């Protein structure tokens, strides 16, 4: 009999493939630190966006997969680069004028524009932790500010001073000639202004671990590289952090991929072993532009959760991580329905199929049953024709369609009904465009209304679908999808819709006949 571990060692699901790469690091000897370290990085220059969540969700999936194939303990560090200088003011936060007065200061010394935390960095860190906690991620949060100031990074920083020339050789080879003249891997923090200074370094004392530079006012100063008085530029910082923490795995976006040799090289210079990497494609907004924390474009974390449950977002993140993803509101219904399709398929699948099913990775193998007896897309269409203002307005139809269902027995469906009404109100209703039927479409719809009036069987979705299908063929629609498109456009004001037999069964035979009659009378197109 195939065991779970045996199946996991053969699974082609990408989290297992990545987990096996990490395991190869320790084929001969377990890690000296006693655990395998997964890490994600976060730049808190703006409010956390959905891509940040994607990194933690996907890394967690790989971590869970690793725990199936190995007995080595694991940890996940979420590292916040909150000591970075604020180089520009994000467009989507209040008190912009105040923030402009603190440009180039470390994010953890910039005042919080929301007035809720000690600093802007603390505010954004809290936003990140709140969201990660919402999803129940197991992680350890590390602040770069605390990492530098506590001395935890000191040994690596002293080593960076000793091996300054080797680090600079790696960095200068990647820079334009003009930038080479002033570049240093060390960024002093001015003891006078508190700003992160991008200034030439006049001298690095490897023995004493100090750097000498001119402050903003021209005065020559010498600072120790330890104790949080100096930080590393972001590319050297990446590799130095890997060395200091002995990181085993980190994923990052495609925009970092050209820097991978730099990160790896600096990690090795500082005595570390480069981790396993995973490069994912970028998240795009509705216009195909990269999602940016500072611009606040694309879909935010809270916006997704306004219209769908958390698991649907995890499902979206699982899908094809090496393919660019357009993230806008219109991807939500499809993600919800596909997630529940996978839930329903899971119990009847073989072990190999279950390990390839996204829901195994979303739930860490503890996969719940779906209670969505009505698809989300169908709920949206129902909200449309029923004019529902709240989820209670949908439940009368749902109970008739599925008498065994109630908000108490089907809590996921109940939440989805609320999400559907909200989504319909905000996105579907403002864009609906009903049209009048053509003569051929009118005759077919009159036929459909007549057959519904004469229907004396149970409201079985498949039987109703077959009847609608037959009407399309009888009236010469070729291809048949043109018939269904006409139903959606004339009756629902949309280009796409649900399986129409299921919609009739849910909305009601008499109600659907009345809807057709309203449309044929021109009442929907005029509304």
C-alpha cells in the first residue's frame, strides 16, 4: 500500500517538487541549527498588498509539503525590511505633507500617518500581521530594525566590513559606471538627522568594524557598523540576511530574478550557503500593470475578503505560480466556484490525485466538505433577477432548490450568499446591459416560456437544461452557445451566465417564465 510520504515523494504538484529540492540540501546531514528555515520578505513602504499574502501562502504550502516528506522540524520567518529609508510617500495614505518631512528616515522612525502606532513601519507591520493571522498562518515575525539594533546582525556586519572589497566587487560589476563612483554596500544613519544616507564611504576599518563618511553637512564622521547605526543596501542586505539566519528557502517575484546571482554571491562571501529559490510571476492590475504598494493599484487584501472567503484567495494563489496573474474583482467568482469544485472532487480521488488537488495544499491535508449546493455565479444571477438587497432575500429561493439547506447547516453557503449580494451590488448591477431579442431569439424564448408553463415534472436542473438545449437546436442556433448567450444578454443583462437549467430550478419555473415575459415586453431593456 502506498503511504502518504511515498506518494508525496512522487507527486508532481509544485509544492512537493519544491519541498524535495529543499530536502536535497540535507540528504547526508540534518541542519546544524536543528530546523529547516523558510523565509519571506516584506518591504513595509506601503500598506501590504495581495502579493505579500501570496508569498506567505505559497511558502506555507511548500513548508507543509516538506513536513510530509521529512521529519526535520521547520520554521517560517516573515522578515520586514522596516529599517529602509522612506524614499517616497505612498499615494494611498493620509497626511502626505507630514510624511514628506520624513523622507529618507527609516520607516520605524517615520510617524504613523494614521495616528495608531509608534511609526509608519509599525503600522504597516501590524497590517501585515493582522492579515496573516486572519488566514491562520504559522510564522515568526522579525523586524529588521530590531534585528539590527539588538545586535543579532552584528557578527555578519563585522564580517561584511572584513570582506568589504569582495562584496563591492560583486556589486560594482552590476552597476553603471556613474553609480559605481559613489556606491557603497553600507548606508550610515546620520546621528544628526536620523536619515539613511546614500553617501560615498571614505574608509572601511575592517579591524575595528567602522566606516568613515561625510555627513549631510559635510562633517566627517566614523560609525561602527554594528548596533543599528549602519544598514546594508537592499541587495547586499538580502544575501547577508540569508547568511546570518542560515535561510534554506525563499521565494520572490520575477522582478528580483536578475539579482539572484548577487544575493547568492554575497551570502557565500559572508560564510553562508545560498538557499533554494523559487521565482514567481508578477501580479497585475486590471490594466496589466504590476501591482505596487505605493500606488495601491490592483486588488487589495481587504477588498478580496469583502466579496469572498479566504480559501478562494488561497486557491487563486495556488494556481500556476509561474504564470503572470491579473488580479481584479472579476477573477473572484471563478476562483470561488473552482475552489468548491475541487472540494467536491476530493473525497473520490486517489491519494495521488488528492496530493495534486489544490485544496490539499490550502488546508494542509485536512480538507473540509463543501456546503456550496448553489455555485457562486448562480447566486450572483439570482441576486440580479430577485433584486435581493441582503442574503435573506436569496434564502427563500435556496431553500426551495435545496430543502435540506439552511444558514445553520450550510454556513459557507450562507456567507457566500452575503458575498454574492455585495458583489452584485458593487460590480454587476452598475454594468448590466439588457438588450431586446432578435426575431429568431424572440420565437425561441416564447417557446421556452410556453414549455415552462406546461412543465409538470419536478424542477430537475438536468432535465430543464436538456429542454433549454433542445429549444436552441429546434430554432436553428448554430453554434448553440449563441442561444445561451442570448438568454444571458436578454434576461440577465450579462454576456455570460450559469447553466440555465440550474438557474431555472433555483429561481423557479413560474418566476423564470415571468422573467421571460417581462423581457419580451421590453421591460428589462427599458429599466
